[in-house]
C-alpha cells in the first residue's frame, strides 16, 4: 500500500505526471502530500470545477498512505480559500459561498470508459448558482452536474461556461489555474 507507482493506462496517472494535458487546459498544480489539482475535464464541468487526485496510482481512500491521507483535509481547505479569493477579485458580485466536495467514482466499475484513479470533485457554489439549485422551493443540489448543459439550464451564468474547444473559455480556465498555482503551489 502507498507505493510510488504509475499506471500508463490510467489517465489520472498520465495527467499527474504531466504526460497528458487536462482536457480544459491550465495544467496541474502540485500540492502537499503528493496531491495534484487540475481543472475537471468532464462535459458537465464549469469554471472552477476541479479534480483533486493523488499523484500516484490509488483506487481507494484506504489505498492512501499516511502522508497522503493527512494532507487531504488541509489541501481542500487551502483550495476553498484560494477559490474564494479568486472569485472576490474576478467576480466580486457573485462570491463563492461554498466549495462542494464530492467523491463519486463510478468510472472504476465501467469496462468501456477511460481508466482513472481516485479523484475528488471540488465544485464552487456561488451566490448566483444558489437559485439554480432550487426548484419550486426544494433544494436540488445533487443536480449540480446538470447546471451547465445548455439544453438543461439556459440561466447558467455565461461567464462560468468552460467549453474545452472554446478559446475564450480556455483562457478563463488558464487564468484561474495561474492564480491558484500562485496561491497553492508547494515546491517538491
Ligand atoms: Zn492512476
């Protein structure tokens, strides 16, 4: 358990080694305890939706070694703070109220999909997004993955769209990642 191993067929390992660029650009940020932060690449992603993953190949939380497990909480706290600071500068009228921490990992059980290792989703919940997470007075926060799909929600704030093929959107991702790198990077 806890060995410094990579698997060539794992996209998580390829991204954490710098062999493969994250789909939305912006590169990776090295964090304490051998954690890597990159902008999330899935279609449902939007500006600020991040993936936090171990540098080395881990499939379960119980695979993390002591240093990795101990660093996780502080890394999440630091990312939360840095994300709020970036929003305060770039989007001062729409502050980040929470950074949601989500660990779904169904791709591990799919035979046909790309292979990834453990990754934790960090999703900024801004003031504006609060309205979209309610429907007829009920909280529907679990639907956060649907918000940015144009056919599902035309009210999604356009400034947070992050289509991988759109140059302007890629610049927004890169600007965010540059800021976060300056706040978070720990030389190894
Ligand atoms: Zn891996």
